[in-house]
C-alpha cells in the first residue's frame, strides 16, 4: 500500500503530522526557553498541549502543536499600516 493522497485523508489531516518533537525543538519553534515552556504547561488557560513522557524526556505531537497554534488569536500590525509607520518614522 503506497502513501495516501490528500484526497484520501480526512479534512485537515496532513500526511506525516503524527511526528513528535523533542522539547528542544519546541523551544526553538517558539523562540522561548525551557522555563517559558514549563510556565505554558502550568497555565491551564493557555491550553498548551501536554507532552508525552518517555523516561525523563518530553515529546510533543506536531499535530497537537499545530492545532494549538491555529487556535491562538492573531496579533500584529497589518502590512500596510506597518509600511506607513516605517515611512512616517523615517520622515520625522
């Protein structure tokens, strides 16, 4: 049996999304420290996925992380507003 095509998968499923990331890769993915990751896990309101423990090592399922990322509110400045702000600060 060969690899599944996207048409054969349930909605939202991506082939290979059952991979696991070690803690170091999760830190690097979000640009945080080990302590920040600990705090995220401790904060129930944040809803950060729980890791799978193998011995003393922690691993996160990539699909769970992606689902958490998609559930987070989007923040930031729209591109046009950011470009205008840069232009105005260069003039001033």
